C-alpha cells in the first residue's frame, strides 16, 4: 500500500483489496501499537500472520479499530464492552440487510 492509498484510508475510504501492516494501521487510526495489540488480545480485530512483524490487517479490521476507538473515546467503554458493542452492531446491520432483502422479494 503506497502513501496515497494510506491517505485515502485515513480520510475514510477503505481499500479492501490491500492489507495494512501494524504500522500503517496505527497511522490510519492515529494510535499506538499497544492499543492495537489490546484489540487483538480482546478478539476485536484479528491479524493475518503469526509473527508481529508480518501481521497484515484487512479493511474490516481498520473499520473495527476506528469504531472501537470512537466507542472508547465517546462513551468511555472498556475493551470487553467494545467487543460486545461491535458484535451487536454487526448483528443489527446483518439483520437490516436480511429485512431489506426480504422486503424486495
């Protein structure tokens, strides 16, 4: 991913085909690696790869990390609460998509 792509990610466009390194994810979220590692430990995001130096993160991980950051900043929710909230938000979105599909059938 080049610097132009990272700028697009930073301003809100998720580039799903590319993956981000730990450093790129940290820069895109404007946070330290320790916080990203905490998200991984809590199961909020999942890196691809075994070695921390080779970790790659998807666009979905970027979206979840940013959402987690907003939940922590705006509502002061702890990491366990963030994991639950994000899972529930994804479930609601999935149910809405199903209802929309059924409504057009």
